[in-house]
C-alpha cells in the first residue's frame, strides 16, 4: 500500500465444529488506521465460513500490521489468531542526493536539505565510512546482491565481483568467514543463471530473449574465464560456445569496425586465445579501427599487453594519459556514452596501469577518485560497479593497503552521533554505516560534521533519501528530461465483449489492461520502463516466458519482470516515435488507491529519464 490508501480487507472465520458458534472477532492494527470498531460478533454455521470486512487507511511509510483474533463461545471454547504485516510505501517520488569524498586529517561539513513537501516519515540520511578501498568494495557487494532486476548484464555484474572478491581474499591471505561461507553459493547461482541465458548460437544478449550481442557475449566469457581462474568449476562447453560466438561475430567486417571489437579482442587475449586475438587485432587495424577515445585506448593497452606487445601497450598508455584529468588529489578519465560512464572508463584505465606500469605514483590518485565518486555504496550502474570492483581489487592484490590509524567522529546538527576507531585490523572489514532516522531530522538544513583524528585516509559517502509529493492526475506534472522521452499510462477495463474501456473506476474481479505509451524523439538503447501497481491490483501476466512463447507472440521488448508491486520492461532498443507496452492485471481488493507515475530510464545513461503522471484508482465490491 501507499500512504493514504484506503482499502477494505477481509477476515474469514471457519467453523469446523459439529455445531454453530457465536464468534467474537477482534482486529488490532498498527501502522494504519482502522476506520470502524475493532470488534465484531458473528454466528458461524457448522462446517461454514463467515467473511468480515474492515475499512482501513494506510498510515505513514513503514509497515502496517494486522492481527485478527477469533474466540468462539460454548462449553469448549475454540479460538485462533493470525497476523499479517505489509509494507507501506511513501506517497511521493524518490529523490536521492549523494555527497562523497576523502578526508586526510581535519574535518568536512555537509549540509543536506530536506524539502518542505517531502513525506516526513520516509526521509533518511545514511553515511558510510571506510578506512580503505577494500572495505568500500565489500559494501558494493551488498548493492549488487540486492539489485532488483536480472538481465544478462546485471546477472554477470553481480556474479563477477563475487569471483573477484573471493580471489582477492585468497591471494592476500585474508580471513573473512562470513564472506567465505556465502560467496561459493553466490557464484554457483550466478553460473547456473548465465548458463540458462545462453542463446542457441552460443552467445548472450542483453536479456534472455535479446538477439546475440558481441559486447555482452565477451563480458560473460570474461566472467566465466575469471571464475575458472579463481578455482571455480565452469561448464567448459558453455565457455567454448561463447568463445566460438565471439569469433564468428568478429569474422564479420562490420563487427570488426565497431567500438565493441576492442573489448572482444581484449577478452579473447585474457581468456588465453592469443592467436585468435592477434589475428582479429591485425584485421581491425587494417580496417583503420583505431582506438579513438579513452575507453577504447584502455582496452587496446590491455589487449596489447596480454599479447606480449609491451612497446605498443606503453605507447597506447601514453596516449591514454594525455587524456587524463588530473588534480593534486585525484585522477580520472571523463569519457562516457549511452552504455558506460566515467567510472567504467577510469576503472579500465586503472586495470591497464596495474598491468603495464604498476609502480606509477599516480595510481593511488586513480583509486581515490573511484572510491570517492560512488553513489552511496555503488557507482551509476551494476556494470560500472562490477568494473570498479575488479580494477580496485587488482590494485589491492599488488599493493596491499595503507595502514590506517585514526578515529572518525560524526555529528548531526551539533549532536554527537558516534565515533569509530580504524586501524589495520579494519582494512578488510565492511564499511561503517551510520543511519540518521526521520524523527531526528529537520525540515530544511541538516548539518553533518565528519572529523578524522589521526593518520590515513577516511573515505565517506553521505546520502539523503526523500520522497517528494507530486500529486495525482492533472496535479501531477510529467517529467521530461533532456532525452525528450515522455511516458504515459492508461487503464482499460475489459468487458464481457472484450472491448477496452478507458477507466479509473473498477469492480472486484474486473480484468484490466494497462497500456504504457513511450514517445521518443530518437533511437535509444538499453532502457527500462517501470510501472508500480495500485495496491488493489494484481498483475497476472507472467514475467519469464519460454523462448518459443516470446518469439511466437511477437513481443518487441527484450524481457519483462513481474513482481507483486511492479511490472518492469527491458527495452534493448527504444525506437524513435511512439511505442506501446501492455500487461494485464486484475482488480482484487476494494478501496481507493494511489498509482505512482510510470518511469522510464536508461540503464547506463543517467541523462535518459522521464516520468508520467500519477493516478487515483477506485475499486468497488
């Protein structure tokens, strides 16, 4: 439910005794308002059932608990009870503001503004503190493990860091019993899912039903090879099929001319297929496919180094350094596109540096920029996050880590929140997470003070999450960003003659078709469209289809994820013009509900973002 939703919930009292009983039924509610008396008395016939309806109104964001008690009269009293807890989502659009940085002695002041129209019970400040890149990486594993979607790239990006962290722990001789217990199972599940997502031709697409993609196939082969190198058992037939698919794609001239060819050749060299990698590399150069941006330069340097062409690798590395943005504190490469961001480019550059010139004094400055430029405990996407974890893990394997010896002190609005001690024993422990709950926050400015006393480097990220009310219907503005994309939603009631009737007023049991209309001024790639269901609706379309179903029904989207509270579509290609997505739902529970605005966003490009208009839905009994 969403804050303010009004619903009718039912309790069903069954009587399995040989005679009728007078039953007193009580409903206790917390986290919501019971809009009528909490007790009812009903007569339930033998072997019969009595339904009792209760009108409720959702309270503040959090959880609502409903406990029903039934006590029957008579000589032998019969009684039973049941408790149900449901989430209550904030009424508003989620907004997150993140600040990050490092402190080497002294302090840092951060001011976070809570808007006046934010839902008061849903605002929250979270602060993460770590004494080293290592503990920051462990925090990112939590983000990947809890990521709500599961296309090929996201499955791969959740799987690869597990392998990398496992390898790093082993190579450095670090004991972490909790991770050592969880990681093998996480890797095994990731492998099995990747096996299931392999196409018949041996490659992988962005989603299970997407057409084969060279970059995605190379990425999975990269992960499988890394898992095998780390000691995990990998299905060799699956790996060989992926390598064969890469070779087949690289045999086509149009693929050799693409920017993804550099990544494919790098992966072949990394997986030990040096002869093939060398052959394709020469053909790419003959076709004048030279690396022309920082991302490609980093991949070219890595490929040349893996193939033993050290001079060529160093020459490319010098060109890469010429594009770096360096300050006294850090170094990064600002190069992004629709499918990768600055963090991935900088991570690839760091990986190349660690292979070609691991003693370069500028390397710690690259690591400092990567760790400081997180969005709380992750980078922009799962792909960025996985790439950074891999690169920084390589750094840790070669250099070990600094020896922190300091105390961090945190204050909020002048009040001491706590202090934490960091030394060499905390380097590979999870980050400290500090949470400032809504009741301790104030509307307007919230002043954070972070102090670092001692020697070392304190890495921090602070985030303010708040839900801003946007209204519904005509009071809810559409949001169209620079991408120019707009998205609208319409609910259609399907009557007995299967006619579609535009409606926001339904009866329990009505079949509903939800149409999401996306308008785009140009072609985009890798877009998701997400629609949250009103609490009284239940989607009855399945999420995962068999491949024959997907192809025979002619769906144009790449995948669909159906959950209890939302339906998400993955669009491999969002074409210019008007596109329509549909799914079916059923009206199930009487009440007046809020339907949040439908959202569209780029998976890897933060500039691609739009939201529709919120709606109010009524369901009658």
